[in-house]
C-alpha cells in the first residue's frame, strides 16, 4: 500500500509510512518486500521509520514478505504497538528487535505531547508552539511499557468532530495522563451523538481538568465508560449534560479496581444512575459535586452495585428521581456496600434531593449488610425513613447539623518571584518559581503549573527553562485547589532575543559535529540546534544543502575560537524564504576537518 520492493535492495530510513492500505491477501499495507527483493528498514535508533495506521485484510498490516532464510533488518521502527503477526508477516522474515515505543518525530526523552484545537496533525512537531490538533493522533504516536507514562496536555478550546475533527470515543491507553488547562475551558463535546472517553482492559490512567459534555449512547457511559481496568484517577473532571438509555450517563465504571474520583462535578446528566454508575469495583469518591442530575428511577446521583467505595466530603444536592415511591440520590445494591462518610472528617452533604416519598437522599435494596453512613448532613437533625430507606439498612449516627459550606480558601504564605510582574530573561536562563500555600481547613491541595495554558507540572514549585520556549512573551500560571476553592497566581516571562550562537568554556579534545536537535523539526515555528566542537581556533564554515547539492543557507563563515558552539537553523534560506519539506544536508568544514549530517525539515 505504501512501498513495494519487487526486486533489488531498498533503503527505508526516517520515513513516515502511515495510514496506507493493501487490498489483496499478501499483506503489506505499509511495506511489502517480494521474494526477489530485500531491504534495510530502519536498523538503528537514528534511522527508524514510522510504520503505523496501515491496513490490509490479513496479517502484516505494516510489513509483509514471504518467508525467507535470512530475515530483513527492520530494527528500531515504530509500529504503533508491539510488533505482532497482525502488524508484521511473516514474523521470521523480519528482525524487528528494539522496536520504538514512540514515533520518530518524538524525542526519546520527551514524555508530554501538546494538543490544541488550532494545532495541526499533519505538520506539527510535538512541543509548543506547534501542537497536534487531535487527541486521537497523539494516542497513535506512542505506547508505553510498565513504569513509563505519557502526558497529553490539552490547551483551552472545544474538541469535537466539527471543531478539530476529533473522532469519538477517544480510547485511552495504559499509563496515559489526559490533562486539560482547566475544566471550565477545555471541552470534549459529543454533540449528542457519541460517547466521549473509553477505557477498557487498561491500567494507570489519569484524566484531569476537562469537561465531558453532550455525550449520548444507548448503552452504559455516555460521558465516559471504564471496563475491567485498574488504577484509574479522575481529578477535576466535569461530567455535564450527558444522556444514556443505559446506566451511568456521566460515568459508567464496571469491574474497575482502585477508581479514584476527586474534585469532579456531575451536573445535568440524564439516565439510570445519571451521575455515575459503579459496579463490581472499589475505590473512593471525594471532594466532588453531584447536582441537578435526573434519573427515571433510584440513583439520580450515584448507582452503586457491589461497589466497595468510600464517599467523603462530597456535595450531593438537587438531584431528581422522576418515578417510583422510593427515591435515592444514592442507590446501593448488592452484598458489597459502600461507606458513605462513616468517620469524622469524611462526611458528605446529601440534601434537597427529590423523588418518591421515602429514601429521597439514600436508598438500597435489602437491609444487610449495614451501610455505614455516619457523620453526613441530610438537611435534618433527625433523619428518618423519608431520608433513608429502608432505615434499618443504614447507620445514620452522628448526623451533622451543618453542611460543609463556608470552606476557607487556600492562603499564600510566600511566593518567589513576586506575582503580576514581567520577568525578563535570555534563552540561556532558568527561572525557579516557588509558592508556599497553606489551607486553613487542612484540606489536601492540588497544584497545577501552566505555561501558555499548557499544564506542565503538579509539584509545589516549577522550573521555567527558557531554552525550550520561543522568544517573546509567555505566561506562567499556578492554580491551587482545596476541593472547594481555587487560588490563581500569574506571572509574565519575556524571553529576550539573543544570539543564536553560544559558547561554553570547556574545551573539546577533538572536532565534532553533533546530531541536530530536534530532528525532524517544524519550520517557521521552531528551530533545530546544531552543536559543533572545536579543539582549537579554526576557520569554520557551516552550510546547509538540499539533496540536489545546492547550497541554500550559510549558518557560519568565520574564524571561531576553541570551544563548544551552538547555532540554530529556522528552516529558511539565505533570502529569508521558508524552504519546502524534505531532507537537507548540514556540512561542517573546520580547517582540514569535514563532517556532514542529514536533517529533516517539516512544514
């Protein structure tokens, strides 16, 4: 579908061979090597190819060849998943050892991909200011091994089929963090036609600071469905106006171990277990709000079936059960039961929910085992059958007489540098931001640092390395949340226009042209840095040529002292014109020393 090697010997190095298809049964949607041909496909870390998204009716979607005695060298390529017969056929026809777990476009040390509705999946590099356009494309560009994590950082905006071409549902992989700038400014919108997020047979996933709205499904989980997974964390997610004909309009989680829901909002969702439906799992829900959700029967906020979850410091109000004699903003079913509050400091606000004449706030099927529902506020000092049904199924001791309202906001003790100022720095500088924040109520605090609206860190301090950012004005923002209140601090950082050439004091012992970084790089929005080492003062020429041998740019033509010198190329020729996509050759001449390297330019 993409490349066919019918005879001779083919070299495939540093190519993007993606989304091709073969219609016959010989395989090779990406690359097919005939019995009379051979090839070098990748082979080392610097020459690997991207071979993902390719299709064929049989096995070998990305690579295919007839069986052969000596396997084709195909190490260090990225297939989108671990090499298998579905991707490579015949497996013994290729040596696919050391397969990459990231696209060749992603630097080996990079663990964050940036996404914006105004980005570009076709020409983007993976660092700001040129992010990808869709979450789907970002997810295609990596997979992880245990102990590795990849963060998908979402800029402000609307993510939907009609805005950025997002294909729903978004299926999250193991060991992935999906992090938005803020839940009130990052919206995944199903347009009342599709589920938004899906997790199945996966582990160690976090979703933070996004709104999931207008999802719609006939089965469970219109906003988000999680099945047979473990260690799933939802933090600061707003489930809003999702509709299901099944269970869990906002969230459906079935067979999930260690589900952690913190500081989330469930509002305006419609269906059975309208806010969230949890079955056959365990975990905790704390610091979250369930409000104005609507269910045709019991469980307007939460439907818990054999769910061993701890509910703490949640606000569950104004949810509606539309039919039946028994209400229940929280409905419990099964032999495994939750703990609702239950301890000092873990109580919930559960009041002003409507529906039925009994169990308007909490209800269950059966009366055993007893559910610990102590220390909650039900809107009445003496909760009875109208509050909880059957009353004998709940321990309502120590019901609180005051709600959790009037929580105090976090307080700044000290912050460095001083906020609301512009900090002027050069490309070689680093700014260390440190904030000391305390909470008067001793609530746990969540820190999120943003640069230009992209989440960058969740620590109490943050280092801004100017070398990773373009020249100009950038914003640094810190939000601190205690589960009820959010504190925000702002700075501006002006990265100054400095020479693209720097020198270091340490003297090299030999001439060397180091590998350019990043490579490939995106023209016009970023630069590739080229480093050369000079052991002594030399007349130096550093020039860029196209593959036809034409000189297109002179980066340096001068006598330079001994040391390490860095120069940057922005993808333009000597006349300042942006050059076309392709591979270019960088040539260094320093006295009698000559060296070359290839660099890939993308637009």
